[in-house]
C-alpha cells in the first residue's frame, strides 16, 4: 500500500525580480547562505527562513521519501508565499510563478508527486477565476489556502465565490495556519509560533467553516486541515453542546459537519492521533509530515504502527483517505502502484 503524505511544502530555488505594478515591498527573494545546500528566503529585505534544497530538489525529496516509507507527496507552497497581504494583482503574478514551479516538479516524478497550487484569495472573485484556470490543467488536484486571509477567517461570507467555485470544480482545499492569532501572548523563542500558536489558529479556522455555514452551503467541498486542525477536536464537543442548548441555526450538528472534513496526522503523538481518529472518524485522517521543514514528522508510519490499527483502517490512513481528498479514483491508485 503506497503511503501518501498530503502535507509537504515547496519553496522555489529563486524568484523573479518584482514584476508587479504596485511597488509592494513584500515580494520574496532568495539569497545564498553559509549552510551547505541551503538558501535564505528573504521578505522585506530580512531573512524569513533558511530552507534546504529538498524544498526544490525533486531527487532529494525522492531520497527522503524512500527513507521514511512515503510513496507519494502532495506538494503545496510554503504558506507565506500565499501573499494575501499583497495587492491581488501582484499576488496573482507570484502565485502563477509558484504554481509553475510546483507543476514542473510534479512533471519530473508524476508517480510520486501531486500538486496543490495557490490563488490570490484576498480577491475572492479573482481567486475563483484563477482556480478555474488552474483546475483546467491536469496536474493540479486543488490548492492550499491559509487559515485567514490577511486577518479575515476563512468562514467569513466574503469568500463565498471561492468556495462555490471550489465545490463546482471538485478542487481539494488544504488549509494551513498563517499569521496566527495570539502572537502578542507568546513568551519564549520564535519557534513557539509553530508549536503554540498554530493549534489555536487552526481550530478557530475549522470552527468558522461550521459556525459560518460554509459546510452546510457547500456539502461537496473536500477540505483538509493541517496539523490535525490544532485544538479543533477539543473545541468540537463545546460547539455540539452549544448547538443543542442554544439552538444554533444549523441543520447538521457540528460533529456531523466536522466529520466531512479531512485532517492530517501531524500531531507528533500516537494517543493524540487516536483521539482524532475517534473524534473525526477513521475515514477522515491522512498522513501529513510538514516536510521538509524543521518541525516535520520524520517517523509518520511508525506513529501509525504504535496504534495497532486493523489493516482496513491503516490502509485508509496510509492512502485511501488521501485519494478521496484529492478526488482520485481507485483506478488512479492502481495505475500509480504499477
């Protein structure tokens, strides 16, 4: 059974010179660094992150996959490249460049890589049109989006044109935390953003799809949340209690709606993963590692092994659920295995 990792990121080796019209200063660039096989991502003239060649080097990714038992990776942009804070026309230029880089990587190893692109969601109508163009290319299964769009949570009604298009086009949507809430309350080193702030940010975004009615209006959406949706599994019983006790205006319970979403396994802990399976159902969890970044899970299959799952459930988490999220058929799975 070929294991599929739905949570891996791409950073291009380089970026073109600023090609927009607004004079935006947040256009990314790449710079050399002293660490072998690494480059610095520069934003606003400062080092944002130092990344390894696995971000753009297909052969290196394939070697890593072989060591971890992953047969196929789903590529998506480093979340900061979504660039929702740019003017939409500038972001469109950058999105198209990043999407082409991802498409070129998939073309080099189509049996082992799949593509999720990006669109300028700060303009929902433009994003819907760009999504339609992107999905017309056979290489893309869908897109990655942030938990918020320049501070506006994804469950906000203004994004209705985008979600309508995604449902109509059958596009998979992978949600990743971005510029999380609560940063002013973190005490400690910078890495706490990923460790402490991501879980609350992702839980709020997942809840907004329920409380904002997005999942009721668009039952055909295929949406996956990274990092196990953070604290959403612990928030869900509270939402369910409120739905019963306060008479919230939803036909389907929050639990029923949450069980239509997908979630990755990136929680670093087998008991926590077991809780996600019990809460969301064994048909909704997919492997996710955050490769190739520092906090990646380097032993994703071993964490599944620690749960002693039955063969049917294990196969769902290995690949069956990911194939459903990506909108791929059983025939597709068989062709990839040959």
